[in-house]
C-alpha cells in the first residue's frame, strides 16, 4: 500500500509540548476525533509553570544544560487575575486547601494545569521525558514541496494537498520516529535568553545573569557596600553607577531547533515567519501550525481560541483561504506594521488587543472572549502601568464582584 493512500485514511496529529498551549491543543484535537500524541521533554505537564529551583552552570543562560532549567522565580505571581486567566470553559477556581489569592502563585497555576490534564483525560496522550529532536516533511514530499514539483495549486484548497510529517524523539537514550498527518508546535518561547549587546560586558568583573536564572532575591542582598572602580557601569546619557551584579531582563528569542521546513518557515530571534494569523505557514498549511507564538495576550484562553480554530480546520469544518491569499494577507500585514506604524521586527507578534481574539473565535464559530474578561484585563493593565509593584493588591473587591456577577455558570464535561 502506498504511503499516500495510508495518509489519506488516518487522522493522526502530533503536538509538541504539554504546557498550557499544548494541553488545550490536545484537548481540542481529541474532541474532533483525531488520534493525538503529545511530546513532552519534562516528567510532568505545565511547561513554563513547572518550577525548578535549580539553575544551569551558565548564569547568563546561553547554554541550557537540562530539559527543565525553568524560567520562573520562587515568588512569582500571575499578573492577570485568576478569573481572567483561566480557559474559557474551565475556570481557575479557588479550591479547598489551595492558594486563594486573586493573583495566584505559580504553583497554583501548575495545579490548575494538572487538573485540566486529568479532567480531560489528556495524560494518557502524553509521552513524558521525551525530547523532540527533529520534525520534518516525510521523504519525497519534502523535496516536492520545496521545489514545487508536486504541482500544488496556489489558488486551491490547502487541505487537498496535505504534507505528512515525521517526528523523531528521544526517551531514555532510545530514539524513535513516528509519522503524522499534521503537527502542532506548542513549545513556547520563553526558553532561549536574549542578551543585550553591551560593549565591555565580557570584561566587566561583576556578576551577570539573565532573568532566566533568577530564582530568589537573597543572592543579591546587601551588595552596593563595597565600591570598586573596575565595577563601573556607564549608561547612554553618560551617568555611571558602581554595581556588583547585572541581571539581563532582556527577554527571550524564538527558538524551534527541531523544526526543518526546507526554508519555508524562518525562525529568527525576533519571530517566526511567514505565518498566516500567527498560526499557519501558507505553503505548509494546515498540516503545520503553531500555538502560542504571539505576545501581549491573555495566554490560556488565547491558546484555547487558536487551538479551536486549528482543530476546526483540520476536521474540515472550516476552510483556510488559498495559499496565494494567505501569502498576500501576510505580506500586507507586514507592510502595514512596518510602513504605517513603524513597528519593529521584533514586535511582529505583539497583539495587545481583543480584535484578533474575536476574529479567531468568529472563524471557528466559537464564543468570543466574555466582556467581563476583557474589562478585568483592561483594568488590570491600567493598575499595572500605574503601580507595577503593588497593583495586585489594589483591586476594588466590590468592582470585581460586580463583574463576576456577569459570569455564566460553567459545567465541566470531559
């Protein structure tokens, strides 16, 4: 039997990552009846929320030495209220014996994700301690797609010319390969540290770390007590300070080292392109998609809407535009952002509004973000900007109760 015939008969999807994006993607794909396999390099679900007190040997974080070196620090709390942060149909409720704060600590979020995985029977889909080393198109298809020799129609339905994918992963030293009809990449983008290029940084005698390796503040207590002229830091305006340590809070770069698309998807420090609506690469849609690429979003419900759209497209309930139209949309978007509003390339995935979220919901025929959720987030951002240190404790509880009166009763059905 030829591979093409087998491929057309199965509906098997690989999901890379079991963090908040990968979990909800797996759930939505499972709901549509797909056979789903989730690859997770750590021993548990949670992704970025799986706290690890250990740090690597490299304080700046350029060489990550273990799968879950982690990026969150011990005292971290969310910057969005629990009411707004949870998935739309699975609220982040206060549970007996757990943290009840409106802005929960990271361990509360991890427990919530573990509950989500359990309640929707997702754990059985996950291959833990399994690191993905390679994702690429299968054999001859890889060459055909890259050269255009498969005769694909740029104006036709992308679903008519799907591309099979092979995933190569390692577990306990054993490497195995598996073929999928589609792959959804949910590996996050808070792992590869971005380091500012500061002249003299290599010779500066003080301690330098990236926020990736920040865990507790006590390591930096009582440090401006000894002054040494060799530890001077000079700023752009000519002012100087003498410092003991520098923490690089310069963010993270996009990194998908396992992905091979023959140049049809470019992963740079600043972003992933070209992507139609930050999700589908036009030449490889819909068999390759990404969840969680954008910034400045309400992460969990945002991932949920992206996943619903992907699942509805793969199940043929919803159609994508032609490849030609998707490419045109991507180009127009880039031109608009660069020429009309002067957006820097590293901000190409910044959303910062609810319009995109509403469009996602409309495309898949799902409910939009609730108005109370939008209002909570808007007010939280205002408080954060006015007082980033204490904004979590400035909420007007009566105002919150008024908003929560608008929330519907949620019944969880796994």
